[in-house]
C-alpha cells in the first residue's frame, strides 16, 4: 500500500518510499522567500548608487531569504565577486570592513547634510533621521573591522 503520511505542515508529504514531496504551503513559502530575496537584492543594487540605501544590509536580507527559498541562489550570492566578500566576512566573523564603515559614515552624513541645507524637509524628519543614523553608525563602528585572532591560554583555559 502506497499511503502518504504528513511529516510537517509546511515541509511536505512523505511517501512510503521515503520521498518528501513539497506541500502547497511549502511551495508558497518558497516563492515568498524568492520574491523577498530578489526585492532585497534589487534594493541593494540600487544602494550602490544611492547613498541613502545601504547595500550590505539589503544583501544580507537577500542572502537570508535565498537561503530559505533557493540554496542555489544563496550560494551564488555568497560567492559573488562583488557582494560575496562582505557577506562572508559578516557571516563567518561578524566583521564589517573598515572601508565599508567609512563609506557608510560618509554617505549617511552627506545625505543628512544635503537634507539639512538644500532640501525643504520638516525638522521632525531631520531629527528622526539624525537619531537613526547615529544609532546605525554606533552599531557599525562597534563591530570589529577585521577578524580577531584566536587566543589560547593553554589546555586549562576554561578556568
């Protein structure tokens, strides 16, 4: 008898031959993750030329979405010649390169300066963006900019 049993509500249906067939819910989630991944990727590409949008943040979101929707696309992004280096540095060591820190600070401060002196925006928006940029820069500069060396105190280092 070839009767299917449900293994998990959104993972799939397991047949008697131990095949896992995707459920309709899993198929829907895959497309949602792919859509969100490509949207984040597009926003990251736009962030290359617009100083207001951070590229790496959107690429990290794209990588997270692709890892759930399509591991093949996630591997492509992780090994990409332009975006892969910063994604690997963050993924493996939680490192933000010094160059990326400086560029993000210059871009945030220059966009805030432009809004202050050349654009007619409300003071509420300027204060909100100032607080947001200050919080982001605090976090960015609190992260290491290079891989920290492993320090060993010998075999009894736990004491």
